C-alpha cells in the first residue's frame, strides 16, 4: 500500500486512532472495535491492525497503561477486583496483564472496608440482616468473599475496641 489513495486511508485511520487516544486510554481491542465502526469498508487485518501495531510500537497505545488507569479509576469508584477483572476481559485485556495490574498496588481488603464504611453507617453492632445486606452489596461491587469477610471482621474488631 504505497499509492497516494492508500496512504491517505492509512493517515486517516491513524488520525482517528490518535484522536480517540487523546481523549483517554483505550485497549488495543477496544480501539480496533471503534475503528472498525468508523471505517467499516476497510479490512481490519490489512489496514487497521498495522496502524494499531505501529501506535503500540511508538508508545501511543499501551494495554499496560490502559489497564493500570482503568484499575485505579474503577477501584476509586468502589469496585472490587472480580468486577474490574470481568470488565477488562470484555475490553480484550490478557489475563496475565490483568492479574499483574489488578494486584500490583491496591490493598483490596482495605479498599473493601473503605467502601463498606463509606456506604453504610457501621457504628453499632450489626444485626444478621444488616451483615447480609452488606455482604450482598460488596459482592455486587465485585469484592471477593475473603475480602468481604475481612471487612466484616474488621467492623467487628472496631466495634469491640470502642
């Protein structure tokens, strides 16, 4: 593809990809899907793939950077690791990269407790119904059962120390 028409197509695909990346980080698969939608007449393997691979080589697109930013953002919004992992798998992130970034810096037991305390008034000794409600809430947020149990144990310990 060295004729002027194909060069113009490659340039427009690259500019569209860079425009998307300028707004926020995207995973490789997510960017590819968006470009397929924007350029349905183009062959993904021969046109889109090489453009995206070049962006990766140049450091303009990075699944690692995307995953790190996504994990931190979703964790700050009160989501747990199971839910974030499921969302990232849907965005085409490899399991190894996902595990590496998901458990790199975040103390999920602490985060689970923070989410629980922020959402509910956990000052008094909770009833069984309240504990069940808290457990359901944290599970829906994507926290793993051991993280939920650790948060509840911490609530119990805090209650005993007061």
